């Protein structure tokens, strides 16, 4: 039994973890980070990045969207020395440390917060952090399909964080349209 525990201990200790000080895993995402609030990204923190990691990729999506899985945020080429993304991460193609962002399903670069139809109840918003054994050569503005293609065969570990959100008021798209207007 002692040898068995020694063999498993490194696997338990070095498991990639993703969390947010804004909400617990399985908890409700605060309105500030949704289309009903400021529509800014929540702060995210990770730890226990596995050895051999060359870059990290973050994907946020809503598997409960009426038209199918909806991409809210794509962040890639995150160096392993970076241990967090701050609250209100800027909506730019290339951020500090060479971090790149892709095109979400709203049609703009960067974070697009939860915005489910008011009649649809709670939706799950899954943040997936991937540790990769290489640095993808994706350009800024990549699509989720392109990002997922770049992940194939290169994932060392994956961590997830799930938040929930339900709208209680009618659609308010002003915060979703603002990035489109301000980028012109």
C-alpha cells in the first residue's frame, strides 16, 4: 500500500487547477460579468501547471445555448509563467506577454459574457484551461475550430471551472454591441 501511495502522490499533487475569486465552481456568475452587467471578464487564477507545459489555452463556452454550444471567449499563447488573467481582461487581439485572443460567437475578439435568453433558465458556462506541450502558431482572431485543431495531440492536462447564470430581465444587448462599435 505504501508504494502504491508514493506512485499516485505526484499525480494528485500536480493536477492543474482553475478557479475564480468571483464565483465558486458550480456557483452563480455575478451579474457584473454578464450582458446584464458590465460584461467584463471575471478574474481567473490557475496553479499546478504540469512540467513540460509550453503554453496554455483558455476556452469559455455555453453548452446549453439554444442553437448549440456557444463560444464566449478564446485565449491562447498564454505563457506558463502567467498564473492568472485579471478582471476585465482587455479586448485586444494581442495582450501583454504575447497572449492572443480569438473570435467569439458574438462576432468580436475577447470576452463576451453570459447572456442566455430570459425564458431559458440557468445555463452552464464552462471555462476550460489546457496545458499544452507546444506553442501553437495561431494568429490573433482564430476561431474555436482552429483553436481545437491546434489542441489535438498536445494537451498535457486540462482543468475546468463551471459557473451558472440565468437572466431575469429582457435582453439588453448594449454591452455586447459596444465592443463592435468601439473597435471601428
